[in-house]
């Protein structure tokens, strides 16, 4: 059985976007998503955290 991390991730500044994007990429690969699926997930995750910075001045995501 595969176990995924349940830790939260703080988004406070621009470099956090890159870190979260990389985390999404690692998790997508770990669960066996196709490259196209990984790309879509990474794009969505990146947009989410960028919008958090732009409109909410950061936040916490799982």
C-alpha cells in the first residue's frame, strides 16, 4: 500500500511556488500518473499557489 504525505505547505513568497510545483510533480509520478496527467496537475497546482500569492497574500495547501 502506498502512503502519501499529509503535511501542509505554506505559501508565503514566490520561491514557495516552485517548491510546491516540484512537490506536485513528485506526488504525481509516485502515484503513476501519465506524463500528460502530470503536466496538467503541475499546471493546476502552480496556478493555484500563484493565485494564492497574488490575491490572498499566501496561505496553506495540503
